[in-house]
C-alpha cells in the first residue's frame, strides 16, 4: 500500500502543483466565451463520435457560468503553481470533493457519459490531496500529547 506523505513534505507540494497544472490545462479554455464555444463544440463532437453523449446547444447563461468557473479555477491554479502551500492542497481537495459531488449529480441526471473521465480525475486528485490530512489528523487523535485526553489533540 502506498502511504501518503505528510502535508508538510516537499512531495506533497509537488502533488499540489501537479493538480494545479491539471486544472490550468483542463479549464483555461473555459475562461472566455470564444474559447468555451470551441471546447463546447469539441466535447459535443467527441461525445457524439464515441456515442457518449453531446452537450445541449450553447446559451448565454451556460457560457457565463462556464466562464466564471474557468476564470476562478485559472486564478486558483496559478496561485498553487506559483506558491504551493500545504493548506492549498487541503482546500483544493475539499473543492474537488464538491466538484465530484456535482459531477456525479449531473451524471445521475443524464449528463454525457464522457464526464466520467473528469469525475475520475477529480476524485483521484482529491483523494491524493486529502489523504495526508486525514492520516495526520487520525494519527494526532490516536497519539495525543502526554496528559491530554484522547480526542482532544489539535485543539
């Protein structure tokens, strides 16, 4: 079994930076109406060719939400690329948990099946970034400082 490194370990910061690069590559094209239209068309054509489903026709509100998401994710990715911190991995893991939840919801309600690829990536990166925190918290709970009752560690 692969053991997660503590969030303070340099390898963890490489994971934070790698997840940021993934976000930048995958979402940069969502940040503008023009590039989103190209991505929308490409994903629909690919989904149609692979028989995995297409996207509905573009509308201004969908484009707005895609652009808002793309803009925020690009800025968040740049922060983690330029200055990766352990806390960034924690928050990114939490955000990926939310993204995964909403992607699963969309899939359960008829979203194109190619979304499974993105859901798998979100879940994997979320787990890799959250596992060291869970392990650290779990270790702290099981080994409290001398004189401190079990369950009060870290308060």
